[in-house]
């Protein structure tokens, strides 16, 4: 998809150099992948601690039953 963006040239050039990317496109795509992964981790953290934990649950036994 062709997109015109007004990006900070100094920032993009720094990203290219730090990431040792061969092009600005590669640097921007990598930055977007990292941003999406980061946001997904934040979403996962929001549910952390909201799931009830049963220390007596025998997950190995449950896994064996599910595979049977």
C-alpha cells in the first residue's frame, strides 16, 4: 500500500542506522511490528491477575484427559 507520511527524517535515519536496516521502509516496518507487539503485551497485562488461580488444579491430568 502506497502511503505518504511526513516523518521526522532525523528519527527515521537514526532508526535505520541503529537497526542496521537497508532502507527506510524496512526501518518503519520493523518499528510498526514492534509497536503492535508492545500494544498486544499491554493488553495481556490488563487481564493479568483477573483470572482465578486454583493451586490444586492438576493441569497434567487435565491435559492427559483432553488428549485421550
